[in-house]
């Protein structure tokens, strides 16, 4: 999937015939599914994240002999201004989720971790768009595949490191969704992995504060403050509590 800002112009035209630049953060689009203009697909595959490019497409790479009436005349050459904001390769992730549970279980751990990381990055992208329900679903997909049994202590450490990031994301997302009980649950799961994680303690403190469980909130926040005494957010939350 890629997040792209684009504007398409006919030759010698000042105004675009199509654009998505009015959107602050464009939605993720898939090549071949959401982006079907052949020239644009080829062009995007040559670009790096953050790059801005201009492409001139001959009719065969754009709208062909017939055009696309009434906007695009026949045999039109078009100019596209494109900015590639973000790019996430979801092919491996999509392929993994198309497998049966038994087939997923036979997948090598490194590939599972990569799929979980891709899902988490998709969640992060949706979170930045403030699409918290969609972000939560992506994080939960990542979490679901990290519940496999490790074959060694080293594998357990790798799974836990990946799981911790997802749990912290889930806790924050549930706070945004104003569901503090779930935020607390996932924060506490994160603390089972790392009891001195300041972020997890902070999230749990915030959740308890939302639920007006002030003593519990204070306990979590004071523990977080001991680990990060100069953290502005933790200290502000304690002032709020006071």
C-alpha cells in the first residue's frame, strides 16, 4: 500500500482534472487495485519514500485511444505530479493471512515477526489519520499472530519485543477510543513482559485516571516517574491527579 498525493493535468491545462491534494493525509492505496493507471503504477515503483516527481504519460500509458469522456479526450498525453508520502509492502502480510491456521503455524518465526511488524506499521499509519477503530483492528491482527509458542529462550525474547510494541499501541488506541478498561488490560499485559516499562505504566495510570480509580492511577504514575523522573507527560498527569 502507498500513501500518495497526486494531481493529473491535460497538456497546456492549468487546473488538474483529478487530484487528492485537498486531503491532509491521503488513504493508503494498493497498486493494481486502487491505482490502475499503467504509467502511474510504473512511475511509483521507481520512487523513494518522500520523493516528489513529475511524469508525462503518452496515451498508451494513460487513458488510451478512447480517452475517458468527458474529462479526458481521445489520445491524450497527461502530466502527473506525484509525491510518495509513505510506502508499505503488504504482499507478504496479505499472503500470510490468506493461509490456514495450520499453515501459519509452520511459517518461520522471522517471517511471522515481519508480518506482525507490517501490520503494526499499517496500524500506525491509520492511527496518524485518527482512524482509531481501523488502527486497533490492525494491531489486534499483529497481536494474534504473536501468540505462538517459542522453541527457545531467544525466540521468546524476539516475540516479546514485538508483542510489547503492539500492546503499547493497543493501550494508547483504546485510550483514544475512550475505552479505559481495555487500555488498562493491554497496558498490564505489556507490564507482564517488562514491569519497568515507563510507557506501559503511564498508559495504565492514564486509564485508571479515566476510570476515576485515583489511588491505582497514582501508584502507576509514581512508578513511571521513578523510571523517568524528568518526563513532562508523566509529571503533568501527576499534577492533574493532585
